[in-house]
């Protein structure tokens, strides 16, 4: 099974730092990529703000450490409160890739006229700091078999071209409910400076298991488009493990003695 332990607790004024480990006792399913897949829950007896992040991986013991940080918000004494931390899903073995996509040429770009307008939208991002309103986008690319290629397992670049003077590049991320496949397509200019899309829109595929993401670049950001290259950052794959792991303990300084409850 997989064991979860409280490794250490440090209290500094109104903030507690708690290290919790996960270890596979029967194999090597836990690795340095271990992700809790947003399946964790932190319950404390006071009014507080909690976060959980992966902190370290010990290859010798096979333990992955997560840091829980709890900041008391109501002025009550933090020490002595009881905390319950639980996890129901783990994702391991993810791969990360950041490389130039040589298959995408920005010379003599095709003007895309056949667009899809009815989509099952998942979200909108303006990570590149753009101000392009989504209302100005009259449609999204359809998959182009002549352009499609897979830079890494689980991801397919499905189409690219110009629409209303803007560069559109579309990618499909497979089976995101199980693998958390995701990524980002971006440009680099001649000097190697990264150019993020003004707007990206994600929407479900027909099976509602994978997601398309359309990255849209404004004309003023890409005046010398033919001199730019297309790059992709991808985080893909992984084994999803479900179970029921839980630890309950008082919030007090702890250095050596472990409290644990095994799950799965």
C-alpha cells in the first residue's frame, strides 16, 4: 500500500509549517512528479488560510514530501488545534517537455475561412497580458489533417493559420480528467524573447474527455511573424492512483516522532 506520515511540524507565531510524506511500500509508484491532483482536503479547528505544495523527493527512501502551510486568521492560538489532512487521488510519472515545434512554419500562412463557432467552453486565459476581448473572436479553427502532428504522447497540434489578421494555433490535450495533460504554445522572436498569446480559449472535445486550446496572437505583437519560431511546453502522462489516505494530529512542534495512517 501507500503510507502517509506526518514528518515534522514547525510553529512560528500564527503560522504552522507541516511536512507530510507519501511512500509506496510495495513498489515505485511514488516519484518526484507526484501530484495530489487537487484531491486533498485540509480541515482545522480554527479560522485559517491553508496551502499545500510539493516540497521534495527522497530517492533513497522513495518518499515525496508535501508542505502544508497554515496561517491563523482569527487571532486564536494555533498550537494545540487538531488538523485533518486527507487525499483521495495521486498522479505520478508525469513528463515535461519544452521545445521548438519545427513542424509549424510561419511563412506563407494560410488564411483559415472555415471556422467552428459552437464550442463547449472550459475557460479563457490572458496570461500573455493581452487585452483582446473574446467577443472579437468570431470562430475557432477546425482540425486540419494536413497540419496535425503529435510533439509528445497525449498532445496533438491540430491546426494553425491566420484569422482576421491574428495568428491562431490550436492543440488538443487528451484525457485530461485522468492525466492532467496540459501545456502552452508560444512564440520566440529573433532575439529569443518569448511571446505569449494575447488570448487562449479552451473547450471540450466531442467525448468531453480531452480539451482543445486555441492560442491567439495579436498582429501588433508579431510584426515580423516570419522571423518567429513556435515553441511548446507540455506536461503529460502519469499514472492515476485512487485511495483514501488521512492523518489527524494536533498542531504542535514535532521533529522525530511520526504519526501515520496507511491507505490503499
